[in-house]
């Protein structure tokens, strides 16, 4: 149980944080009247962070499978 929670809890927790960050970026771009380009830049930065997390998950899976 503890091992399952450690492995999947982190993934689900980070997923929930990513969803919350999507809301924060949306609200930030709306309140600051960032415009279309500014909103794309904000979401682009968030996307790079999400891609980094996904790449980490994929690399970890591939390394564990190789053993």
C-alpha cells in the first residue's frame, strides 16, 4: 500500500497541481489582459514544465523496464 501510494500518489498529485496551474495561468492572463500573444507565452511556459514531467515519467519507465 505504501509503495503504491508513493509511486502513484506523486503522479496524481503532480497531475492535480498541473490542472490547478492551468487555472492559475488562465486567470492570470484574463486579469492582466495579456492578449492573445501573452496568453500563448504563458501557456507555452507551462507546457514546457508539463513536458519535462512527462519526459521524466517516460525515461523512468524505460529504465525500469530495461532492468
